[in-house]
């Protein structure tokens, strides 16, 4: 399968739909781990392929460094999805997603905060990097 900007847009829409469904059922105020497990189930229901709690390899000066650098989801091997359940999203959360995207060499990332009244209107952010501009 060829990953294009159009494909990533469609996949983003599907991911948003799954997140909205989980949030609609659970609401705000729970631990991130609860949203994570329920989103795994929602992805399975919707036939969205994903890797959960993916360990990301870190290479430092040509050597693999053993560390616990784990992203919440890699969806369809194309989009990094990072979940939060916090009062405020900060620049460090965005930096975390960008780091995951760059290390995994994917063009798009999503940052979703479940600790809001309305996920779509209040907090979902899509991030792209240099890999995105190279896609057709």
C-alpha cells in the first residue's frame, strides 16, 4: 500500500471517529490507560490496524540505546497517535509526538486529550513533519 497525503487524511478521520466514540461513552476524567484500552477495542471493532505501546528504537551515534521510549499507538504503520488525559496540553507533549514521528519515519502524528468535554472541538491536534511534504 502506498501512503499518500489523501490516505493519511482519510485515516485521520477514522482515528478521530474512534476517539470520539470512546470519549462519548466514557466521558472525561479517567486515567489515560483506560482510554487506551478502550481505544484498542474500538480500533478492533472498526478493523483499524494498530500497534499498541510500541517500543521505539533509539539510535545514538550509530548504536542502539536500550530505553523505554514507547508511543501509545502506531496506526496502520502510518500515523503516531499519542493519548493524554491532562488538564492542559503543552509544547512538551507536541515535542514528544514529533520525536516519535521522526524516529519511526512517519509523516503524521495525532495528539488527543481525553480530559475535555468535547474531543473534536476542544482538543485533538494533528501534526506533520518533513516526511509529509514528500508525499503525493
